[in-house]
C-alpha cells in the first residue's frame, strides 16, 4: 500500500513539474523580437541579480533559467587559452602583411566554428562559468601601431588606418557570421580608442592628441567596424584620454561611440580597469563613485569586481535602477543573439561539434595564411629559391626551433606545431646541422664560435633564424619581466636587433658562405648590418603552427612570397619621437620624413611585376564615386601574387594632411607573362581628408593619386613601380559625419 501511495506521489510530482515547465514566459518565446524578450527577462530580476550579471563571471539565476556565464574569452588568431587543441593562425601583424582580407575572413569563420565547438562542449558538460569557454571573444585589437616600441603592437594590423579597418572588418564578419538573427560568436573591438603604450604606465597614463590625429589616425578603424561590420562589442582602454579614464570618457564613449556613431552593442572594461579609476588614475574617491560613473558613461560590463558597489550606489543616489537596466539589456541582447535562451533547433550554430577542431580545412588555411604573411625583404642575386646544390645547411639562432615564439600571444595550442628545424629536416637530400648558438640577447654558455666555424667550414649555406619573442614584447605582466637589454615590462626600449645576434652573424659571415637571415618578430626591427650583408632576408613574424612549413616552402620555391610590410621599418631609435607623445608628427609612412630601412607596403617576389597605364579622370566632381584602374603585368618566369596599392595625397591642398594615405588595395595572382587591369571604385569619403579641427572633408583642389607596389612616401630606391597622376576635384567641398 505504501508503495502505491509513493508511486502516486511521484506521478503527481512529475505532472506538476511538467505543468510548471509548460508555462512559457515572454522571454522564452522565440517567436517574439529579441528586444521584447530581453525587456521581459530584465523586468523579472531583482537589483542584486541585475548587478551580478554586469560582471564578467556572471552567476546563474536558477529561478529564471539563466545559466552561469563567463564573458572573458580570447581568439586573437585562433581560439585562445582553452583546454582543447585548436588551430593557431599567424599573429595579426603577420595576417596584416598578407593584405588579404578575403582569406582572413575565411580563417575567422573557422576560428568561430572552433569557438562554438568549445562552447557547445562546455554546455554539454554543464559548465559555462569557466573562463575561455564562452562565445564573447574580446578581439580584434585594432589600435594603431604608431610606435614600434609598443609591446602589444603585434596584436594589431599595423600602422595604417585603412589596412587596419579592412582586416578588422574581415575578422568581425568572419567571427559573427551572416545569420540575420544569431551571432556565431560575438566580436569585440579594442581598446577604445587612443591606446598604444607605454605598457608600464597604462594604469595611470593620460594620452592627449589633437582632434586632427584623433579623427585621422586613432578613430577610423573603430568607426568602420561599428558602422560597417556591426561589431557587437567594444572594449574601452586602461589609460586616460584628455584627463578622463577611457572607460568613463565623455568624449570617447558618450559623445563619439554612443551619440555620434549610434553604437548598439555592449561596452566592456578592460580587466580591472575600473579599479584604476581609484588606484591608478586617482580620479575617483571610492568604488561607489567609480562604478556608477563607468556605467553612466556607457561601460556596461566590468571585467573586475568594482561593480559589486552598484547596489550601494543605487541606494546612495549615484545611479538609478533604470540606468542599470540600460546596460543590462545590452548585455542580455548579446546573450540572446548568441542563442543562449533558445532551444537547439532554433540556433543554427548549436550543433557545431568538436570534429571541427584542427580539421584538415583549418590546417590548410593556417598554412595558406602563413605563406601569405611572410615578407621577402632581400634576395641578392636571386639566391632564393634555393637550388638543390645546397646539400649541407647550417641552421642557427634562437628561433630556429622555438615553438613558443611562433605561436605569438593570446594563443591556443595545436597538436602539431612545426618549427623551421623540423621542416628542414623533412627535406630530402639536405643535411641540416643545427646549433642554437645564442638566445635572444646573449651567447649560450657552451658556445665556442671558433670551434663551430671549423665545424661549419664544409657547409654550403647558413640560415640564422633570429629576431625576438612574444615573451619579450607583449602585454605588461605577460612579457618582458626580466632585465633583458632592449626590453622593459613588455615594451621595447630599442628597435635594434639584439647585438649578440648581429655579432654571431658577423662571425658566421667569415666562412664566406651565403647567409640567410630569418627574422621572427612582431614589430619593426632595425637590422642595418644584416640588410647590407645577408644575401637574403625574410620577415616571418610569429607565423603560427605552420610557420616552419611555410618558411621551408618559401626557401625552396614551393611558394612564391607575396607578403608586404604593414608597418615602417626604421633605421634607428633616433628616427623615433618620444614614445609617450601620441602626436603623429614624424610617425609611420603617413607622416615620417626621413630615410627608412624598409617602407610600408614593401615586399619582394620571385617574379617581377610591371605597372603601367594609371587611368583616372582628370577632373572629379566632389560627391561622385570614381573608378581607378591600373594595368599590372607579371614580367617574370613564374606565377606570383602581387598587392596592388592605391594611395592619395592632399598635400597640395592641406599641409596637415598625411604625405599620402592608403585608400584601396587588392591581392591578385598573375601567371608568368599575364597582364591584368585592376579596377577600384572609390567612394567620395575615400577622397576626403581630416582637417585640423577634426572635420572629414572632400575638398576642391588638386590631389595626387598613386598606384604601385609600395607607399609613395618611400625613398626613391623603392618606388620604381609607383605611378602617379594629378587630379582636380571640382565643386563645393563636402563634409562627412564621423
């Protein structure tokens, strides 16, 4: 009898549960607009619950079916820091050197697939509170690499606003996908907006710039990612801007981002940057004023814990619950767009499985991007590609067999990570003699170079794989924490290649053998001796898991190099202004007036290209789009890829304008002997410049168009394949909203 009573109770309980579960609240109804669902969910939350959801490690709210969620995730060039093995693409500075946003967008879509797979696996485990499992990725970094000493510059797409915007847009579109209702993953452009070192001072530093530099250099990429790519997140920076912390800035957040640009996504703080309001910048007396001020200025999510004080801030009248709701609704809109409150059959990305991790297609794409990222800077007497007469190769240097270097920073970990040594050892008919000889800044203790010279005397060729490492240049706390000469807390104090590496190469040069210098770095290096004395130089950046394979393919001619420099390689530290000065005067190809080691946009090929017949109307009516065409021929004996670059100069109209500015580019493949006419359609805004006061204007007057394979502000020895044509802009000046 007791068993029957118990069974009846269990049946009644189950029926009751089914009845309760059958009730669908508006926020659970997938047929309703997301905004209506979000409004309903937020209306059911207590103030304490609301505040808990405004920090990166948001706890679950079981009574409302809200799962725990950790917003903090990274995918700078592949899903980062997770437990799973994933595909690692080249560091973004190398991706920028590809000048190929189409291929980068494909790669970004693959990264998003892997991110979804990791998240879906976490959902199955019932653990979405763990860091680096979520769908909100805090990338891309689209700060301008204004100074090569900034340690985090290799996370960016270089020094040019247009190239940065094009590569950043490709990344965002690839990550977020093209479903009208759902995000594959959420991208987040950082660090808004005037942020590029110095790393040791970032928690207290105040950056100041003119309105011209702000709108001409520091904002364009962010503007385009917000208005064109519809990026769903923005991360504000650690430092102050014009005296206010960036995460509490009237001008950057309230005026520009939210009012002028109408940004509808969410804003997150950089991690523990709200704490800097109190302890670093000392602009706020306590956590109550810091938290409320950040939210009121538009910082919706905190990576940190100061927002715990928002409860007291509401009680004290610093902020209202309605103002809390504004931020909270933005955050839940992202989570709803990611499908976190939808059944799996309503979410197009819910079924992506771990089978996509390191798939063949993904590994092939990372090799393709590694190929295209590497820049051939010198090739005397066509030493490269190597013939098979080079039977015995000496391979030396700190990056010849360094898995850590080529993975960059903010990285994941692949199953297979091929170094140059490993790749060369796979070459048939080649004997490889490997000795590291040095680390980055000093000789190894056991090295006796005189004995090694005797050992190497019958070698046919020497390859020195040097440069630096993401353990030396990078984010404060992650890199440069030792006392290595030339580095300080993530930043570089000198752009020179460390002396010990040059000294070793000078010694090896005494053998009279051909010397190839492979430089792995995330920033511009000054290697003047090598530029004069090495027979060949390859800038390999931090090339990802396929770096070694890509280098071997280039060395032996299986791939014809096509990368172009996304930043200026200066000759000396003396060429650089004060690092702490954010003025663009004499910085980057756009404003630098001196000689350079290698210019922006430069890179050699194993074939040759000829530019001719730049076609553009002699007069252009302001407000009209214009077609620019140039004919390019492959005059060499092998197929190759060329980056056709279009620049514009307003110097005859406006002294404050850049020397020239990149306005369009296209990567094209030409067979030996093939000729193509490459066409670009430029919108009126592309013909504009930024006035001293910050206005964006298409003027009337004479402008100069350039087409070629390098920036036209480069020294003449580089610009033989740059064509120019003066054009008259006629009509009333046109002004553009920013």
